[in-house]
C-alpha cells in the first residue's frame, strides 16, 4: 500500500553560537566521517519547533507537558460554572481524575515544602512523578468528567470506582490529541495502552564539515566600582563554534492522520486537522532555532536552503552526502561551506533516488537563498516559504482524500 511520507532537508549556517550544550557547557559534537562535527540534538530542535507552534496554531490545538498536571486540571475544574471548590479541593479532585485516566500517582513532591505561587493550598500541590503530556481538549474533557463525578452523591472516589467511568476517563485522555502530541508522541509510564506513537522523526543536526570548539573569555565590570577598585567584577569563559548544519526531519503523514483522527470536527473536512498539522510542522521546523545562549551570540539565522519531498514509501535522509566533509568554497572555491554543501547534496539526491527507485510518485519543492545555493535549483519546484507551506498542505490533502 502506498504511504505518504514527508521529508524535510535543510542547510543552515550558524555563526559563533552554543545552541545546545553538553554537561560541561560546551556545544554538543559528534564524530561522523572520521571527523568531529558540530551537533544539535533532535530534542533541542523539537522543543524549538513546539515553541514555534504557539504562533502558528490555536492553543486548543496544542498540549502541555508538565509534572504540574494537577494544578493545570484544577484550574479548569474551578473555572466550570457547575463547580464551587476551594483550590485545595480542586487539586485533590484533579489528582483523583488524572489517576483514574492514566494510572499515574499524583502526590505532593517530597522535596518541596513551599506552597505553589498564589496558592491557598496547604503544602505543595500534588504532581506527577514524570512529565505528563495532555492536550488542551483532553484536559477540558477530564475537567467535565471530574465535575460530573463531584456532582454525584458519592463523590469522586465512588464515581471512579465504577468501571465504566474509569473507562470514560481513560478515553478522555486518549482521544482528541493535540498537534504536538500527534507529531512527537507521548509515553505514559503507568498506562502504555494510551501511549501515542510519534508521527515525526527528527535527526540530530550535524555540521557538513569538521569543527573545533572555541572558547570566549569574558569579563563583567561592577557598575559601582570606583577608580580605586580596578579589575573585573566577574570573569569567565563560554564555549562556542560556528557551522553549516544539515538538518533533517520526516513525518509519517498516515500515522499523523491516525493520531489526529479522533479530533475531527463535523464542520470540517476529515483531512483538515492533518493539513494544519503538516503545515505548522513544516513552517515551525524550518524557521525555528534552539534558544541556547541566544542572548550571548544572537545567532538568529534562517536556512540557506530547504528541500522538501513528499514520498510514497519510506523516509530517506541524505546525510550521506556529507560523510566526506565539505571543503571550503565548493567547485568554485569562493569560500565558505554553503556552496560546496549544496553541490554535494545536488549530486547525492538524484543518485540515491535512481539507485533505489525512489523517484516515482515523489513531489519536490526547493526554497533557497542566493547564488551559493544555485546547484539545488534543479531538484524541484522553486518556491518561497509561504508557497511551500501551502503547496505541501494541498499535496497532503490530495493524497489522503482518495482513501477517505
């Protein structure tokens, strides 16, 4: 059976920066092709992409990943007109509801003694022992269910002792998934049957060339020092590097459609949620950048080139184009790595697709900037970012609609 797979390939130059630190504070690195490369973890760029969704999607289409899920749900319970509870009572009700829905124990953290900010509750608010990822609509449904239970004569404990009500709670937590849950997945340690398999895969970004981390020695002057007090008020170092990165991500559109299916509304086409999710992912992934040390380096760059492919079979990364590090300047030796990286990618892509029969049914779009990226012009239809987002959304819908 034909599949619908979205591949996103990006070349992006980043000046001196420290996007993603290791445990020593240095930029993360990896050895590839026998040389040290700059690396930005997939988790860092997924986080940046999720943050970009805040400007691309309605809050009801997104989720929240937090240990403080009881506080989050308690606020929704209190907001309901049918409920009149103190905050401490709402927190207890929220904890019982989440436990019924997910099996997770929601208890006050042992190491915290202070009350939550602005809370009238006695002691710290109960928390999950791990990050709980729930959509806005799931939280709303759980709040409504808690209100129903609270209105009963036996209270919430009796309400959730009923097998059917527990099943309803689990269903509320396992339907109407948000875009970010559908894309990046969810693990619930205490209820594996409501885990969500991620539709998106994001590779660790690596530089197309060898790098060496450098160190910046800095000083800070005490504004209150007098002339008789020379010297710095603080000194230190921060590590950095600069790189031309190859970034790659893939989206299994069929899996995404499955994950979002229960969130459909009767007044919209069945493909509308997946169209919005795909468009948000493309724009969010392309334009986002991790915020590590951003105030220090202001490395606010956008990609030099983006190649997007919509396939009918498995995802394909083209990182192999850079297994041999890119030399400076490319064929024309004009300096820098962008031109050479584009030439290598332009040579590699058709070769891989011909060798493995991956050209059939594949649509390709290219967004590029400047003469250095000219080698990529022949790979697909040249568009701007806005055109790319619209074209990919329409192409995804056209492939899904024949299947219903």
